[in-house]
């Protein structure tokens, strides 16, 4: 790859790039630019013709900073940001996620720009062991135009979730493979920035960038990244916005303190099992604090699938294999158990607990009612759906985390802030709002909204209800007629649409051997 001098422009006096020392990609590569320029020259009328028609450029524009503010209004603060990072890692096929509160203040003598010095302080680091593809680079540079839209099995289908990180910072960046990427949507901090391409991608491996701007890249030397060789993973850095920066920010007026990140870690640890429960690839989440003056971060929390093996991975990745065979005329059901190990580290001591779950997952056939509906939605509305759902029950009799694990929630692979009133966890390929705050439901919708609402109801009636019956049969075989087993049965009153689900559950279990009898067992 060559230096894109047409994109870079003239460098300010404070920033001097020696010849062939730094490869920066900003927008189109040279070959792309020349090809597009050539096409324009061939297709455009002569300047005299254009002038005579009094034509001027007058297209609709998007104010990037305003668009980001809108995203932040819809995406709540707190652990939502961390869960979005975990979800993106899962979609990328990562098996490990590490989150770190980096309390260090780094040197600022050799930076790409003097204005970047204020972002050398405390930061949130987020590592996962999956490397970016070129499609990933394209996708993360868009807001609301995710390349995952047509990939129905991926959780992040809206292309806006990553931008929730602007709750924390004005200058997110990351390193993956041979590139380091920095985003500056306000166009304030990076050199030679433009509104068309408010960021930089630097190929650091084959250039002398590391030696020239050592302080700029040193903060990325963590979790196996040395900023010399290509990094076989991804490491994000989100320097925390302080009060002075918040006062001048066009993105958010909220400052973030180190204590805020610590609180987010504590809350994520309490929900760690649920965050992992229905993911396809991620097997462990670890949280660290990196204090000033020490060489390595220290682990404070972790949550992982205990004794994960090939069989565990096979069950969790069932959905990744199914899109190739969704034309099957048979309904496919799979059941398995999972044990989760949670650990809180306190100095030389640690506190551990194990929570056990029984999971049943189902894919409906393409010829079923819901399968046919999914096909129609794809062909007529470009809405990509999968007739897929799973139900999980905590079967630990004396879990110390009962309030969290046995309070039923709705999931779209990650937990939604939606209580179902049941004691099991319900995961489905629900149509959710773009900010993942709830599922589409209601009779007062039209067109695509109605498609999404009807889809969620079919998912509950045709897949979740019979899957719940299979869950009862499986747990009964494991536990017998115990108090824990009967606590899984839905009782009481339920709000819509969960009351419809409960009604169909009791229709389904009418002929199933789910009740114990003194006569026949």
C-alpha cells in the first residue's frame, strides 16, 4: 500500500512525515481515486454546458456530530457500552474478551499532534482475540449502515451500537492486524482531518511510525500487542472524557471518571453469566485494573464457561451452521447443559461460584408457518429473519445469585432490559428496536412495523412455547419432581406479549409427561 498523498494534504509545521516513513489511509486509495476520477471525466458534461444550466452541488448532508448525539440519546449509559463491545467481539468469532480500566497517564512528547496530549490519560481498554477483516474496517466506519444487516445470525445488525462508546470519549481508537485506527468526528484533534473522512488508519508495521511517534502508540502495548508486528486480535482504547473536555465537546457533555468505569465493571460482573449465556463464540469475559507505576494490569473479575470443550463449542455454534441448511423440511432441536464459573479477585484471595444452566434451542423448518413468514419478509421487505429461539433455566439449587439468574428476561443473544415475569431466560431472533431497548410488539403498526410485530408473536407461539416444553422434559429428567423443577412453571399474571406465550405453553404441555404421578411416576 502506498502513501495516499492526495488524501493527506499538506502537513502542519508541528507534524512532519519523512518520506516513506508512515502509511496513512484516509478515504479512497490512490487507485480507487483515479478510477472514480476517470469515470467522472467521461460521464460529466463539459464545464460550459454545466455553467449554462446554472447547476450547483446541493445534496443532503449528514452532520456526524449530531448523528452521534442522537445515538447517545437512544443508547443508555452504563454497561450497555460494555455489552456492545462484547457483542461485536462475539460476531467477529472471538472467544475471549478483556476489559481494563487503565489508570496510567502516558507521556506526550512524540504524538501525531500536540492536541492529542490531553487524551493520554486514563482510558478503558477492550481486547478480544479476533482480528478485523477488511469488511470489519468498512463496517465500523459507518453509522447505521452495518454490513451485518443481511447476516441474520449476527447480533449487531444495525451498525450503530459501537458508537455508544462516545458516551465515554471523543477520540476512540483501536489496533488490529497491521493497522491502528483513530476516529475524530469533531475534526479537532487529528492532523489533516476532513469532514469527509474524520479519522485516520495507519499501517504501522512496515513504517517507522513507532519510532517517530513512540508516545502515541505506547498505550496500545497491552494484552499481547507490541506495536511492532501484526496484532492477531483487536484492542480498543477509549480515553475517558474529563470535565474540561466535556464542556467543549459537541458529542456529549458528560464526563467519565475512573470510578464510573469501576462501577460498570462491578455491575457487568453481576450480570456476567447472563451476558455469556446465549453468545455463540465468546467463552470468557475478564476485567482488569491497570494502576500507575506497575508493568501489568491486575484481574479483578472474570466470568467464563467452566471446562469448555469441543462439545460445548459445537452446541453454542449450532446457529452458525444452520443458515446453510435453513431449507430443511425438519424442525431441529438441541439441548445441552452449561456451567459458568464466576470469580472475584480480592488481593491474594478470590471468591468463586458456579452456576448451572440447561438450554434448549430450536430452529423451525422452512415449510412451517413461521418459516414461510420469514421467507416472505426477506423477499418482499428485505427484512432478514431466522425462525430460531432458545430457552435456558438456572438449575443451581442454591445459587448465591438467584435474584439475577432466576428473574426471567428476554434476550436477543444479549440480555434486553425486558422482564418477562417468568423464571427462565428466553432468547430469540426477536425484532428489536435499533437501540436494543425492547422488542417490536403491538397491533397499531403498519407495513414493516407490522411485519416485525407479527414476527415476534409467531416466534413466541411457534418456537418458544414448544421449546419450553422440551426444557421441562429435560430438567425433569435431571432433577425429578423437585421444588426447583416446579418453580420453572409460569404462574400469575403476565403482560403482553408474554401472556400469549404462557397461554401457548400450557397448550403445548397438555399431552406432555411433565407432571409427576404417584401411580406412574
